[in-house]
C-alpha cells in the first residue's frame, strides 16, 4: 500500500471521521478510506472475533470488532484493526468517536491491497503501543497465521502456523486454533481480494 504526500492534519482527519459514514485510517498526514471487504475476509474477521471473545471472557478482557479505532499517539496513526483485545482498564482518547489507546492484542486479516502494509509499516506503528503484547496476522490467501509476541526484552518473537495448527496467546492464556479461524472459509481463486 503506497501513500500520497501528506496533505491533512490530525484535526482535519478527526473532523472528516466525525462527519463520515465510512471509516478512514490516518497515517503520516494521509487519510485512507476503508473499502468494503470480500466474503472470505469478512468470515475470517468474524471467526477470529468469535474465538477471541471466548478466550478474553475467561480473563476478564474485552474484545472489539473492526469498528473500534485505535490511536498510537507517539506515531500519529489512527487505525481500525480487524479485532482488538484490551485487558485490564481500557483507556480512550477524548475524540468522537473515542479511540482505544491501550490494546493488549491486535489482529489484522490481510487482503491483496493491505497485506504488505499490515506486515510492515502498520506493524511498526503498532510496536509503539506500550501495552501491546501480541499482534496476529491472518492470511486471506491460505490457512496461515503469523503471531508476534513481545518479549520482556522488548524484542518480538515471530511464530507461524499453517493448516490445522494453533497459536498460543499468552495474554489470553489460551490457543487460537486455525481450524476455528478458517472454518467455512473458501478461498476465491483468481479473484482479486479487495478491502
């Protein structure tokens, strides 16, 4: 995902977002419209949300859908992860609608147009969130989950699972099974994935 030259201020972005029926992300002065997704992407998002709700409830954590905006004040990013989980007391900024400031776990479901961004620049922004313990990338191309866990040293440990494996989510003290995430999903061969 490439971005044009910065043209908007944070205040202009927030004003647009309040007035718009469509969601937009904001990074480096650029406003990016969030387009509708194809059915496999939507199913993956729903399946991940369902699986994480069950795990989060056991820990007293809250799971939020892609309508919850996350803000990274130190980098200026405003984003709508596909799923956000917050453990402990949730903190929000004073914007309308409020943005979550302290997610514990974030999930992005890739698409053709966002995959490089989700794996690269967006992850760099997310790493600046002190509370973020885990980042999960769910592939729209194949049954594959990439899991990144922050170690005590601050480094990130990467784990990849494919087919019918499971990811251990330390923050939620449970497993995210690929069979649950990819349940009912049919990959659309030859069709461009749009988001």
